């Protein structure tokens, strides 16, 4: 029943227009794995299979094509090849074929063909290798036309699956905090910023949202009843319930990969320490025991380790402990101030906030062995990193163009894009891939 409701939730919010996006900056270095080359891919404009189409149908075809193009251009593995108007005019082309797209630089091209049976939109897609001119894969979707964005995302997801073997992320959601007057409320949107809706409306400070792996709940810290305590909101109904209450504060919740535990920071004994709670808010274990301030826990993908920030050496640095807190090691030695770690879903790297030589806060990344420190941002103050469920993208907040907005980038720092445009927005977290 819950899975069906989650699908319904996705459907109910697919009718908004695609949020405007900017490609802000490209950071000129290879991806983390090294030797990376984005796959040049093109998406040909959708055509009608047969019969006359109305102006509204034509506009819908262009809109679906645009969303697929945006999705594939966003994805870390691909580089979208656009139409070259000079090329088209020079050769007096009325349409582009496989050879034409190959000359424009695309290794692969997606062709789209549409019909409009009754209220539905039926789209056939084909993925073709421009070098061999061989069809790699194809597919077919038949949705009610009001769900055109969902149709476009599912086509892009299938293409990602075919090309990379990984599930596509284009149905995922992002939660973030927006300041409204003196309050801070939680908002939920599609990965590309479309279909935003408000989750909390209590006029208090609601911060540090964290998705449960099943997408049913988002855990967060709120001051709605006084000192900051731990709450969760039902993603579908919007119902909020308190999970835990302890003396002092409960902050920075992080749900374990299996969805059964919550790492967070408690100050109940007078000092900020990392604890692990069950889903009813009961303490399972205390992870840290140190007079310093510990904060920002994040789980390894296998749930065996927790990374966190501690100022036990004088300034915040990143540490890693096993989930029982027995074996602890310092991870970062470069940078005088390193905080807010988040563990990659692929398990190989940790991204965090680092004060760089320019004196501002940037996002940096380091291998879990403690080597290969890399700075990934160069504009404004950058905070609150969080990985996409495939581990190939990062969402974060930045002041580069406002008082604070949400941005995304590839895991290497390339392809940085602005997601929101209102200012006073922070604390993003990227949700899991919905179950179909």
C-alpha cells in the first residue's frame, strides 16, 4: 500500500513546468576516477508517428524532448550535443539523421516518435550508435498526457540504465530548508527543482532533513516545542511526529542505510556526542566519548562505519569510527577547518566543507583512506553537501549568487547548476530512488 501511495505522490506533482536552470561553472579537472570522458549523446526532436497533431500536441512534444535533453545533459556520464544551426543551414537540412548527428559529434542519438491515442501520449524511443549506425536499444511508454514529465523522466532513466547499468535518478526528490520570515520550513521538489511543495508549516526552525531509505519519512531537527529535538514528517500525508526527546538538544540526524537506526548528536550529558538511536528514539549506543564537540554524523553505505566532525585537535576535522565507536581514526589533515562530512553512496570518498586558503568555505573531497584531497568549488560560501543515490552527483547550498540557494554538481565538481532562485535556502538532502 505504501509503495502505491508513493507512486501516486510522484504522479500528483508531475504537472509543473520545468524549473529554469543555469550552468554556472565548469571546474577543469578529471572526475575522481581519472581518465574520464563524458559520452557525447544527442536527443533528436520528437516527431509525430502519423496523423495531424494540434498546436498543443506539438508544444507537448517539444516539452518532453526538452526534459529528456535536460536529464541526459545533467547526468555525470553524458555530454549533450546540441543542434548546430549553422550546420543545419549550410547543408539545408530539414531534419537530422544518424549521420548528421555523428558529424555534429554525437556518439549516440535518441530518436523519439509520438502518437496521441485519446487523452494519452504514446512515445517510442530508439537509441542508435552513430558510428556503427546500429540500434542499441528501444522502448515504449504510454501515459496520460498530463503526466508528460514523468514519461520524459522514465525514458531518460531507461537510457541511463542501458548505457551505464545504473538505475536513473530522474524520479528522485530533494528536500531543503527555506527561510520564511523568522521561520525555517522544509520543502520537497523533484531533483531538477520542479514541483516544489511545502512539507512543514509550524512557524518554527526546522533544519537538517534526512530521508529514510524507503522514502516514506524525512527525519529532521525542530524547535517547534522548545529546545531542538528529533521529529519526522510523513512524505505523503505531511503528518509530523516527535521521534525522541532528551535534555539539551538532538541535532544532525542521519538514517542508516538499512533504515533501522538514526545517528545523531545529543547534548544530554552536557557535551555534544554522537549517538545511535532506534526508530522509536531509544538509545542503542553511544559512539563518541570525548570532551571535544562532535557533530554531523554520516553512515558508510554498508552501515559499518560513521564519519563525523570533531574539534578534539583544536579545530574541526573529519574522523571515522566503526559503528560501535571502538576504532577511531582521523581522516583529514589538509585544511584547518573541515566539517559536515557526507559519505558517498559508492563508499570510496567523503565530501565535506573545508575552509580553503582563500578564506571561504568550499566543498572538498577525500578518499576514505585519507589521501587525494580535492577542492570542488570556487565561488561563494558552499555548505551542506549530500550525494545523489547513485553517488555520481552532489547537491549543496551556496551563496555565490544570492543569500543562499541550492546547487548541484557532478561528483568531481563539474557541471555546477543552480536549482533554486529565491535566496535563504539551505540544508539540502537527496532522496533515494523510488521503488516502482
